[in-house]
C-alpha cells in the first residue's frame, strides 16, 4: 500500500538507525508529542535500538489522557440524565472519572452511544428531537475542524437539541509549559504530523527560536519517526534550532487554511486544565459567545467541578516526560488496563498502555530503577 509498506521497510529502518548512531556524538533527549507516535516507538522498540544515542521521552500527546478529571465527571453527570443521549468516540468510554466510567453509566441504563463523527451525533439529534444530544468534543487541533463543522451546521439547520461538551486542547502551549519547567530535559521535539496537517508549523517557529530546540514535524510509521529523529539529531549536533518537515507527503507550512478559518469562526482560545498537569493559560479551545447555545456546560448549568486526582497515579509526571510509565509504583500492579487509575493506561494512545502492551513492566536494570 502506497505510503505504508515503504515506511515500514526494515532495511531502510536499519540504515536510519545506523545514521543516527553515526551522527550522535553524545546522547540526546527528544520528546514526541503524539500518542500514536509513542505506540509506534514502543511497539517497534525504536527507543531500545537507539539506546545510548537518543532517549525518547513521552509528552502530553494523548488527548484522551490529558482530558481533565473534572470534564470526565461532567460527562458522567450528563450521560446519567434521562433526557440526554450522550455521544462520544469509543476511546473515552473506559477513561476513569472520580467514581466510574461511561461504560458503567451505560450499563446502568444511561443512553451512551459511540459515534464516528460529531456529524453522526448531529444526525442523531435531528432524528430524536425530544432528547438532548451531547457530543464529547475531545482532542487536539486535529479533531477541532469536524467539531466546529457540527456546531456550524447545527446552527444553520436550527437544531436546538444538540450541544458539545468541549475539552479541546492545543499543542504549542503544552510544549512551552514543558520547556519552561525548571526540570525540563527536552532538547528537541518530534511534532505530530496530523496536527500540523491542519495547523501547519508556523506556531512552532517562535518556540524553536526562543528555546533553541529543534522541532521536526514527523509522521507515524517507523521510518517516519527514525528519519525525524535523524533530522533532529543533525540539528542538535550542528547547533541549529529550526522547524523542519519530515512529513512532506501530508503537511505544508501553512497547513489547511479553510479548516483553520472554520475553527477560528466557532472556537476561541481559553485557559484549559490538563489532567495530571494543571492549568495551562490559553491552551484550549472553547466555543465563541455567538455559539454559546451549543455549549453543554452552559446549557445544563454544570459549573465548576473540582475533583482530587488519585494519590497513587503519577500520570501527570508521565505526560510531562518526567518519568517513564514503568517508574510509577502503581504501574502494572494496582493500575492495569482492566483496572486503570489514570487515562494513560486505558487510552489506545496512552504511554502507560503502550508500555504495558509491549510487556515493559519494569525499568531496565541499567536505568537503576
């Protein structure tokens, strides 16, 4: 298949690994900010193959994982209402709230439906005018255009029983927060290709210049990631810090302007809580005042919810790249895919899920952990 098998070619991958090892005169620490990239790195053992040349640490690249506990609890409250059909992508159903998850609400009789697009949720609202239909709008900039389109179309069609529970976050402020941390170890980033396919990479250019960190827009297959690592290492070795694009088959510097225009018409930047991390100013998307009628928090008067995180779960440190999943004492013991304490263990893009699925239940002996 074009753009798939050739990016999984073992001979090409071996050549790139050799090139990275030849280029690196010292160990370099890179961070990927994409859960899909994390899973490829761990599943294929790319980090182990580069041990001593490149250390990959895993950033807050899983939108399910960074959705704050408060939003999960709001979703649970909405889903339990008898007048609501609560819709979501399937990866949110097992994310634990403070008491349970959406699957348990559904088992107890809540109308929780899995949809494949927010437009499917809108169609459900049109077909059920006597019920309120809420869509859980979670994700980075990648999913924002479709959610914006659903709201825009709902207003155009005068659909009154449709709303979004919004928990959108954006990538650049999270990168900046990590770089501003006093214990930051990141020397270069691999940026998520699908986010940049929508937004381009102009927002990353000031970050690279200010913090002197190379940022390489990268795809999701093994060869993509290895080539992105090589590009980042070559920049670091040369003392350069610019934005480069490995994912040339899908990403342009300007991104997709029509999608950006639609997002900007419907959403605005707002402060946003990140699960396990805290509040990052102007890091989220919220509906503009002219679309407030489609904001589920406003419609149902949900207000502020404050819920303490588990004392045992160190997901926030995992999401910031401060520790690896197997360095959390709860990992693989009291926290498992069947009984997750935090979203990174249950999400298909979570770092803890990636490590557990790959059988990395403990730190290597050389790490001293």
